[in-house]
C-alpha cells in the first residue's frame, strides 16, 4: 500500500500524507493522546526478564523515546519461552545489549541507554534524577526495596510488577501520594531481604525469594498494566497511587488492593534529597579529592565536621592478633570478607574494623583512597553528614560528570 494518497483536483494533483506513513496514527486517534509526551519521556526499566521483555516491547511500540534499561544477567535457553526480545543465538550475551538492539529494530525512534550490573549497589543514584518514571520488573524484594528507597529519595514514581504462574500484581507508587512499596513489607519480607544482603554468595536459585515459576502470559498481563499506568503518568493523568491490581488467572478475576501508609516506613521518613551537582567523575576521584571539592561548599554553608556516609559497610583495616600488624584496607565488607581477612603472613583470620562513616578532613588517613575502591559507582550521589548550627545535617553531592557516558545513547 502506498504511503501517499493521490487526489485529483481540477488539473492538479494534491498529495497528502496517508495514515499508513505514521506508525502512531492509530494512537493519535485517542483524544487525550500526546505522542510528543511519549517521544520526550525518559523511562527506566529495571530487570530484563519475562516481565521486562513485555514492558520494553510495549514501550517501544508506543514510541517512548528514552529508555534506561538496567539488568545484571545474560541470556540463557530458559529465557526463550518467556522473552520476546531474545533468540537462541543470543545465549551468553548480556540481556541489556540484546534487548536494546531488538528495541531499535522494533522502533528506531526509541533510544536505549543501558546499565549492566546490580541495581541495589552498583547503579549510581543520579539516574533516578534523570528519569520521569521507573518500571520495576524484578524477582526479589531486596531490589524492589532499593528501587523504592531511591524513588522516594528523589521523588520519582515507580510501577512494580510481580508474577507467579497464573497470578500477578501491578502496583503504582507515587512519592507523597499514599503508601510505598516498603509500607507493604512485613517482617517476613524484611527477613528475606536480609538473607539476600547477608549471604551475597548464595546462588539466586538457592534463595527462597526470587526464581518463581513464571509464564509469558502472566508477564504480558502484568506488564500491560504497568505500561498503561506509565502512559497515564506521562500524560499527567490520575493514577491509582498506593494501590495495586491483583490478577488471578485461576479464577478469572481481578481485585484492587489499597495499601496503608506505615508510620515507621524508612522510605517515607528518609526525606527528599537536595542534591548538589559536582562536575566530577567517580573513576577519577579519591576521598581527598572529593573533600577538596566539597570543602568550600560546606564552608559557605557554615557546616563543620564533615563525614562521608558510604552506601556500603567499609572495612577500614585488618588487624592480625598473631603478627600484631595493622593493614589499611578501605574496601566494602562484602568485597573482602571472609577470604580477604586471612593473614598473608601467618594464615590466621584477621580482625576487620568496620566503618559506617568516614571522617572527611585534609588530614584523613583515607585521603588517597579512590572512591571506586569504596564501591562508589559512576553518577553516585554521595551522602555527607556535617554539623550545621549544632545539628547534624545531610548534604547530597552527585558526581554529575558521569551522566554523559551513562546516557550517551539518548543523544545519538
Ligand atoms: Zn512507605
Ligand atoms: Zn598474621
């Protein structure tokens, strides 16, 4: 079928664009639809499994212009029954790379930036400040909790999805509008999160949380709800904040769940981050270099006694009781324990000193330590505690020069 319709008018020929030339023509028939809003939108999708595939496919079909896809996994044969974006020959490749390439095939209007790694620890939180909405396609509570805390800290709405066999749930969480994901967590949920944090070496299949049996049909159903709510959010329409839709495929029924805000919820009580952008990169920076950059800013505020609050617990040094030797370490606890504790001289386990705050000063013994060694990722937002008028305050500093590299695919 031709993309042009020819109409004769008198002697001349008028050519007008036919609907078939515009891939969004059918969507634009919706009276409230604004394709430009979707083209300009920035959506982060966390997880590229069964749910993520369906969410990404829908976002690409709809012409959502800027996607940031975060996932740590690689394609394997077991994904092929539930993942429209993967092929057998993709086995072993990173999911984010394969998915990004397939989305560009589906719709060349879509620009896909990627992050390959663990979203709970290795994703610089500055990404949350650069997206309009986050769609969670996760299989475990620890990652959901991390996404929720970041979304609340930076004021970004997020839409969680979960599936198990013929059942599924899609939930919308909007900062300052009712309950968040953490409000819905029970003591048992926190216990499962702690197992994941305390036992980083456990294989995902050995954890009770995650690896649920899933189908492409339940993934389609839940992902469709998630993307539909995202489209409404991007259009500024009302969404069911703090609510979830539960789909039961056995009984062919749905129910609307309303969650209650919990007074002791950490996500709710942590406060909104007021971020200062620094034109610096994580990879180039030492603790001392970071302090040199922020010291004049803190001084201008009248803030004193600054300390870096690392996201991860840091082992500052090992002490060997046999050799009576102290060795500086300055690495994340999970990165060095337990194997790294063995004394290279005598072979006994050394005692770690663990820091949850790192005093910042010109004479800091950690001044020469690279931030990357402390587990600080690119585009991190670093928390600094300092005393201001007798009270301890938190200052937030983003390593903003990393944004160009993270989002390079968006400007191509
Ligand atoms: Zn909450
Ligand atoms: Zn020793």
